[in-house]
C-alpha cells in the first residue's frame, strides 16, 4: 500500500474514533476511543517518518506514544475509576446529538477537502494525503469543539480537549513535517500537564459535590 493511501486511511479512521469519543455516554469507551485515535496518530507519524526519511518524525512519534497513547489514557482511566464511568446527562439527547455530530462531520470534511487550497494556499496542501489530512484534522477539531459546547460532564470536556489537540498535531505533521523538535515536545508536554491539572480539579469537584457536572464549578466561587 503506498504511503499516501496508508496515511489517508489512518486519518479517516481518526474521524470514526472522534465520533465514538464524542457520542459514547460511557466514559471508559470514550477514553478507549481517544486511545485508539492516539495510536492512529502515532502510526501516521511513523508512515510519514519512513516515507520522508525524517528521523525527527520518529522522535515525534515516540513522544506522542508516551504522552498521548500512554500517560494521558492512564490518567483518564484512573480518574474515571475514581469518579464514575457514566457521563453526566448532556445538554443534547443522544439521538439528536448523533445526527448533529454526523452532519457537522460530513459537511465540514467536504468543505475543507474541497477548499483546502483556500485554507492553506500551498502546493503541499492541495495534494494527497495532505488535503485529506487537513480535512480530517479540522473535522476532528470541530467535533472536539462541539463536544465541549454540548456536554456538561467535565471528564468528557477533557476528552474533547484531547481531540482538539490531536487535530492540531495532524495538521502540523501534514503541513510542517520538518517542524523543529522543541516546539513539538513543548506542545505535547503542555497539553499533558493541562490534562493532569484539569483532572485533578475535576476529582476535587467530584469529592465535594459528588458529580463531575461542569455547572458544579460555579459553586466554587462562593
């Protein structure tokens, strides 16, 4: 299988994991979906590293494997075990949410895929697999943003934040595969620390209020 086809297929699979992570009411399933997406992203880094013969991308893949596919999922599963596995009832019901998310996913993917030259005016962005990757990256970003807006559960918001960050990394590796290693490591490390701090606060909220409903955070002001 050519590298371009492999990367495009892996990127498209990331969309399916995003939809699962967003719509699953079981937080463990959502965390597993994120883990699957992280592994797909690592695989994309490795394919790019091999096809471009770029040692830096092997380092990027290793850092992503340690943080995205190991440490962050471990944190998620640990805090889900300490709080609860079932998501707090969201603002939008499951059926309506699946329809809305699917419409957003298809519409945004098609829009970005057809207008890639406008969003990223370069020869790289108009070819494959970069056009597909850019469409997938922004679609994942949109689904993550949708989850943050439509969900009340703070743990699900953390999963959504992780999806947003995966979308950013997919766009970076697609458009700037030769990006220096220090900014890459800095971005990944910052997100890991942010996730850890958020989960620490969420656990405290759960211990005090017995819920991970984000609206409970308002009570902390008093």
